[in-house]
C-alpha cells in the first residue's frame, strides 16, 4: 500500500518520469500513490506548487513526507533503498551483478547523446522545412551503432542482466519505448524486439504506460535506423 505522504508530479511519455513510475510500480506503490499528471505544453511543470518542491521546475518531482527527491535516478535509488524487501528487488545483493546493473544504468546516457539529442530533440525543436538533412545523415550511423550495441547486450538474455528484471531494465525500457514511439524499427534486431515485446506485457509497464501513447500516433523520425 502506498504511503499517503508520498506524491509524484509526472509528465506522460517522459522517460525520466517513466523510470520513477516503474520503480514505484515494481515496489507495489504506484496503484494508490497520490500523483498529478503535468502538461508540459501548458507549462504545468513551472507552476507554483511544483516550484515549491522542485525549484528547477523539472519532472519528475517527488516527495515522501519531508524527504524531497527530484532527479529520476535518485528517486529510483531512494525507493530501492527504502523498500528493498518490498516488491521486486531491483538491486540484488551479488556485487558482480550489481556492478553490471550500474554500468548499464549509467551507459544509458549514450542513448541521449547519440540518438535523442542529435536527432529526436533536433527534429522536435526545429521546423521540418529548415532541417539540416546533411547533418542528420551524419548522425544516423552513430545512432544505428548505439541501437545495435544494446541489441548485442541482450543476446541470449531475457533482461539486461540475465533472467531477472533489475534497475537496469527500469532505466533502459522507458528510453527504448520512447525510441520506438519515435519510429525506431526493431525487425532487424531480434533480441531487442523480443525484449521490448516481452516487457510491454509486464504488469508494471502496463500500469504506467504513457496515456498519450494510447491516444495518438508517434513519429517516423528514427525510421532510418
């Protein structure tokens, strides 16, 4: 049962928000958690109630009583440490497995630098008629290699670190789902496709699936990958 002193402000489809929501769901806290869906387009993340808790006005914004934890990765770690024995243990005791989990957690930043920022964010923030297509073509190969790297990591495995769902998957899946939403094709990457298809059916993923993903179409911005 969720602690009524907890509250989460979140945005639909934001991978950082989804990370926190997945961690909450895996700990059995999401279903009854007081929360508010924020509209980025309406600047809901800059409203007074949010800024009082998170001066940066960013999502997700989280509080647990007097404890305020706003960075998505920090929220996930906080929840695992406070509720280690509750729900899914996301950081196992085995130090070798934990080290691999940590590596993947931090390595996910490469998805931002190789795919999201140079292609997705660029296209999102720039009018299509003035896209620098030569520049975008240069970004395709690094982005493709990044996706292939993660496909290779999943060869012969159910989850990133073997046969158990861990914090590595909490961090990775929301970004993968976002890339698929942006047009990423998984047909030529069977291990990644199997992983994505399987996790889409996981109860925590189903419970936290972004509402607007169900109501609207995505983009084709990553179709070339």
